[in-house]
C-alpha cells in the first residue's frame, strides 16, 4: 500500500470541503439565475402586453435552417489529468463576412419592437453566460464526487486489509 | 465519451415551456441544423412524457450539443432519464421556470452530491 490511512483521510477531508464549497456556489448561482430569468420573463410579458400575445410567441420563430443560427460559440475543453475534467467557455460568434452575419433574433418579431423585448433579450443573454458558469461548477463537482468515491473505496480496502493483519 | 470531444462551435439546447424557449431563442441560442433538427423543444400541457424523453435522449446523443438547459418542472417528469445520465458532457442544467421556483433539493447533481454524506439518504 502506498498511502497510509491518515494521508487518505486528509485527502478525503479536503475534497469534502471542496465539495461543500462547490455545492454552495451552485446554489448561489442558481438563485442568481432565477432572478435574471424572472426579470427576463417580466420584460417579455411587458413586450407581449404592448404587441399582443399572438405577436410574440414561438410561432414567430422561423423554421428554416438559414435564419435560425446560434449567435454563441460554446467551446469545450476536456483534459484528462487536470483538476476540472471538463471546462466550458462561451463567446459571441465572430462574423466572418458581412454576408453571413448572424441575424438578430429580435427581427423575427418585427422591425420596430418594444424596448422591453430588447431588455428581455439582454437578460436572457446574461443568463446564458451564467449557465455556462454553472455548467463549469457542475463539471468540477462531478469530478470531485468521483474522486471521493475512489478514495472511499481505497480507504475501505486499506481498513479491511489492516483488520485482517491484526 | 466516444461521441463528445473537445471543440469549438458547440450548442446549448433548451427544453422548457414556451416563454423559456422564446426567451432563450431571443437570446440567440437557437439553431436548426441541415437535417432540420432544432436544438429546442417547447413543452406544453399536451406534450407527452415519452416525447420529452425521446428529445432529451436525442440531445444527449448529438455531438454538437454540450449543455442542455431544462426547466426543473419538466426535469421532474423525466427524472429517471436525467438521473441515469452521468457523463460530464453534455452537462444538464436545471433552470427555474416562470411558474415553478428553483428547488435545490430536486436538482439531480446536488442530490447525488448530498447522497454521499449519508448512503441511507439516497431516495
């Protein structure tokens, strides 16, 4: 056996603390997300009130592949040996040329849209950035959990091996 | 993780009620690919649970989707499918909806994390 029980227990303690921190961070970020989404929904509702509820709905979203393209560029990095195994990063897509510049989704709902719709768009975009942060916390939490599981098994084995000896 | 690899230009998927979908599409996450498959699903009271399950499984299989946003009340309907998804990619995020506030005790990841304190607690 390479590690003693004390070393193992210390590692487990550290990871447990990290796990608690991550859980707290996730809950905090989720509460933040809730506030952002609430604001977004309220602005969307105001825009609906001004334009009529039929004019701002999922039916206005076009269903051909040319008009509906993501404005965001989500980047995923996977590293096998480093701490957080998966890391997400998001940025706005850079337009390569003027011709295929992604269209602003606000235009689906008309040319002169209420200011509230733009405000709502901003809130939802902020929540997208926050979602990526939460995804990173979740990824680290998952890796901490699997490490803890492995350490617990190692410690159990070590304990039972010691029991046999004595 | 044979399907999912590191890379750029990945997408977020949305499963939720109409307002959540409209909001995020307005934010600019929507994309319809060449096979005319959208990366969002609007769930209303007429949507069958099997339909949500199928769409969720399809999103997991697609290699261009790395984060799935799902309303927590919708997630509750297909909880067993979400609990069985343990791969790090795509990451499944439960978000509150307009009429259902966020409940941390229902969140799959937090429940999994809490379960490790006390094995008897896993429901």
